[in-house]
């Protein structure tokens, strides 16, 4: 019933579009580039996606929500949650998700990527989204005052200014980001 109530009625006016540019179709997944500050597909169609934040592969989401309802901290359990969530998102018409990653869920003290339950869950999320035609936007650096890997270079409270101006932390951050972007999904 809630879904029926949320549908626009024909007599309701729709909001004006922000852009009059030709819109491209997001599916199947295809490359996106930026031209003049606008995301476009290769055919010149403007990218117009609807999406949400998606946090299954993060320790703070697990600790704050999933553990409270009895979900075990295993890749298999996190993958089941992901599968259900992605199905719901596709049903709602979402074409993109944003993942805010915590380096302390994926890295050691030097910024090297290490295997963890969250890395396995991240691999599954990326594969599932690819399978379902959902784009993924990764925010590689985030700090939520929690750390799955206590020896991570980002474990403990870090001020955002440190991320940019502390040379050692910046180098470890670069190593972590390069490792995340260049690794092969299992």
C-alpha cells in the first residue's frame, strides 16, 4: 500500500527537469565521462541516474544495524543482505549506489589493502551491481570513528585536515586508494 501511495497521480504536476540535454539510457552499463562538469555517456547523452547510499560492506553499518538484528559477521551473511538490498533497489528503479568505504576496514598500518570480511563483501557488492546493471560510485576515504582492522593507518580518530597535510598519512592514503582501485575482484 505504501508503494501505491508514493506513486505520482496523473493530476499532479511533475517537477521541471534541471536539464534539457538528451538523456542517455544507463543500462547496459557503459562508460561515463565528464565534459564541462556534466557526466555524459559516449553517445553524448547526459547521465541521469537515481540512487542511494549503500553501506553493507562497512564495519560501522554492521555494528550499528546488522549485528543488532542477529546477522553474523561473515561474508556469506553480508552477501545475502546485499542480494536482498540490490533486488529491492532495482525494483525501486535505482541505477546507482554510493559506497562510503572506511580504509580501516580494508588496510594495514602502511595503507596496503588486506583481506577482510568487508573486502569479500565489497567484491560481492561490485559483482552483484554489475550483474544487475547498477553503477557504483566509490568514496574511498571516510572515517566513522570505528575500525575493523585495529592496525589500519586510519584506525583511531583522524581529523580531515590530516588526510591532506600529514605527509605520512597522505602517502598511506595514496597506497590504499591505488591498492583498492587496482586489485582484481575475487
